[in-house]
């Protein structure tokens, strides 16, 4: 499962030029039937297998929207860098943690924040 936001560029994950980075906010998950979950900077993120993938660094809010189009995943210290995670790649957010619907082998296929931020320079 490597689906991205339908409005995003497949190479960079770019949503639009009007995005904002927030330390907390709401994300509507694909399976939530319109309900949103709150994500906050520092929340641990786990893969489908239960392995730690990193922490939430920020939420990317696009345009005038109030819901996050992506969240920025701060990789583990030994990996360094940031990935963008779309709502369809999140299975749940509960008990102060985020649980991805993707496995550890799929993490490198996520859009890299460096490419995204270069497109917005």
C-alpha cells in the first residue's frame, strides 16, 4: 500500500504552495468515516509489524484546509531525515501513538521531505 494524497505530486508528495507546518492538528484517516484523529509532534510512529519507525515531526496542512494532508515522519536517529506520510498510510492513532498501515520495507518508498522542501524554496 503506497497510496498518496490524490492532489499530491507522486515524486515529491507536494500538495500545494499554500501549505503550513503545524506542531499538532487533525488528520482524517481513510478508514475513519469522516472522523479525524489528533496528531502531535513527538508521538511515536510504528509500522504494520509493530516496529518503531520514528516520531511525528509536524503536520502539513494544505491551502485553507484544517485537516492534515500529510504528517512529517522524523526517522530514527540512525537513519536521519524525514518522510511524508499520507492519511491512507495510517491505520490508527491511539494511546499517544501512530500506527501505520504499511510495513517497514515500504518506508523508503515514502516521499522524502528534502525533495518536497526544495520544490518550495
